[in-house]
């Protein structure tokens, strides 16, 4: 049946928002496939053209308009699939603020979803019928969510598109609240207006150089900045096709990602460093022989520390399948700046440099030859793209540092969000930082440490204790609370979790004191910790170490000293009662 769409006024001007952008493609390339979703991660696909997506977005928007949702917040709780895309664009088409979050499911703590909903003052939940019909039993622990209107957008008749009334959209109009992977009790929603989205999509286009003939492939969660901005909005901005699959489909069988790249002739795809590591570990030589990765032009790598050994091995292993090392594209960004901050130019090889390790630990930069005894190899995250400002700043004095000194990365860019929703204190601290040696402008404090060397940004670590493992950001106190509640044989207030770089990978380690009573077998406690942390945080621990009562390092006020605990772990100074590791580890530091 021929699709019908409302007439769109032809315009010769450049679109000023993503709604106008989608409408433009629906008018000029209506039959071009916008998105395909691989339901089984393999060949069972469903596809929507730009015209179909436009019409479905109008239908959802009409439903929202009938509920008087202009300027109000809608919580998006979708499982992976194209319905999220329709729901998200439906919000933008209605002038409703989209608030993406992960969908509810059994064995997952609902309190974070409720905390996000409460913080955003959401009025409506958008999802699919399968979720809305089974969610009642899950909401007992999150009663505030019960009070919201739940709308299954896959039940909204497409014919409702004809009732849509285009709202007036301006560049300072709020579009999205992008919640960071923060503390359960105090979720932080980055306020993004249409101007932020369009500017950042322009930066990505500058770096990636996508074309309408190109194809993207994404398995990243659409409720995270990389999956949403990179996987959903940027393909629409560029007018190209994007192939989607669920994160679980990739994690279960990483070969599915590479098979999709082969099958669809994908030109742009990527993910955090762990994704490339997973392919290195799980994809067999026999499977590689079936792949053709010669079309892959931009293999971006971001969201967690980028490891030179990972890139080197990936290029070596998959070179036999046509992958080119120059496609590797290290980059740097964060939700507070919409997504993208720095990157290289397409087809330029990654910048690799060697520095003296001891000097790096002291925040000094001393370039050395690769064969120097204390040489540490670092991968650059690209350069500052025109139209932005980036400084390395002393986090104590707030003074700019010269090149080749490590400090906190500060950014000023039209991509930087307006702040954290309904959180003026955190907004002032993070988004409105002022340089001590300048009277102009304010900056985003990224909380990351790094340096500039010959114009290239190198990220070296994090100021705070935020844990980043396998591309997932988590606050340690949230995981520690889950651990404490896993067994009454653990000592309350005596749990420390941290990430460590061991054997070339970032690992999540949990250390907990046990009760005074002695037990011969602690395997049930270790199992409970692993099970609960994985279920509530989507982050399986790599190591669980149970130690004697009263032996974890603490401050005088009784707070866990995570860095001291980490050092004791690495140096085998913990008084271990029982321990489990998910990989062979002898106890020597990696």
C-alpha cells in the first residue's frame, strides 16, 4: 500500500533541528531505508523507510498532543527495536521532552527508573504493548511509576499521523534529558536543546564524513549517549541507512556485529574498547574467513580507556577479512557535551605516542622512544574540532596548563548542554566553571584528566572514583550498596569497589569485609554478590575478594578509602578469607 504523508513545505534553507532534517529526507528520499532492526541479531529484520519513520513519528506525536504534552517530559522505556525510534522522534515532533531510560524487567532494581522519572517530573511512559502489559507486577517497588500514563506506541494507529499539528520548534527548545549513569539516589539528566543536538551532529559529520550511500551499524543501548546520538540521530542527520541490533545479541555472539557489517556493506560502526576486545577473544579464525570488512571506513572507539594493544590486535586479526587499520578512529566525548568532543579525520591512522611512565604518574609528559625502558604507549583521542574550545586546567587553582602537562579537561562548545535538570548545585559546579586566569566565558568540567601533545588530546584517567568498565559508567557507592544487601554475612559499610587495569583490560573488583564468625565455605556469598551486582547494574564483577572483619582501609570518619583498598589489592596486602576471579590472575599487577 502506498504510504501517505502530509505535505511538507519545500525549503531551500538548511534544517535547523532534527525534526526538519527527518522531514527533509522523507520528502526527498521517501523510499530510502532509514533503519533496519535485526530481531534475532542475524537475518530476521524489520525495516522502515524515511517516509515510514516520518509517518509513525507523526502518529505518536499526535497521540502526545492529544494528551497536552507540549513541553512536558515523557519517559521512554523501550526494549531494543524500531519502536524506540518512532517514540523518540514522536516526542520531538510533539514538542515533548524525551527522557530515554532502560526498560523495566525482572531482577532489575526499579528504583533508578523511578528516580529518573521523579527527577524529570515525567507525566507519560512510552513503551510497547509487551512491556505495558507485564509491568504491573514490577512496579510494586516503584509506586510513583504506577501513577503515570502508560502508552504502548505500537498500538497507536498510523492513521493518527493525519491529526498531527506541527509545533513551533526553535533552537533553544528543550529536546532531550540525557541521564548519565550516575548514582541511584541522585540521577543527573543533561539538558539538551535542539541547538546542542544539531551542533554535535555537525561535529560527528565533520569527523566521520558520512554519506547518504553509506551504512551504519549499532548495537549500543539507545538510552546511552553513544547509542542515541551516534546510532539514531546521526544516521538521520546524514540521511543514510542504519542497521540496529540489541546489545544482548552482540554480547552473546560478537560475530553477529561483524556479520552485519559484512552483509550490509557497513561503512561506519564502533563502540567502546571492550567491544573490540570481545571480538578479538570470541571470534574464531574460521569465522573470520567468512567475513568481508573491506567497506568499514570508520571504526570509532570511545566511552572508555582506549588500549593500543586492543587496536593493534584487532587490525592484525581482522586484516585478513579486509579490515584496514586506518579505519580505527579513537575519539573522546561525554553526555554532558551531547556526545562528541574530539576526534581525528577519516582515513587518518590513530595517533600513537610513547611517554615516560614515571613522569606520566607525576602528571608530566616526557616523550621517549618506543624501546625506552619505561616507555608507555598511549593512543590519542583526536584534535579539537573547529568551533570548540578545550583547555587542560589545574583542577585546584583553575589555571590553564601548557601543553605536555596533565590536568583536567575543560570544554566550551555549543554542544555542551545547559546543565543538569533540576540540579542547580551540580550544574554550577560542572557546567559553569571559570578559569582563574581569564574573565571570559564558562566551561564544562569533564572530570577527566589528560594532556595535549602536538595538538592531540590524550586522556589519562579520571579525577573522581567513577568506574568505567566495558563502556559502562557506574558510581562505586551504588554497587557497594548492592553488595552489602547480598548477604547478612557481610559487614555493613565495609565494601569497596573499583576498577583496575589488569592483563590489558579494565576489571571490576569488589572487596568486602565479612562478619566475625568463621565459615569454611564462602562460595554462596560470592555467588550472591556476583548475581545481584550483575542483575542490578548490568555489570558482572571480574573479581570478588572477601577479607577479614575490620581490615579494609578507612578514613578517620569511617569512609572506605577506595584507592588504598585498590593498592592493597594490587599488592596482595588484603587479609583474604575467600576470593574468586573470572580470569586467571596470579596476583601480579598487569
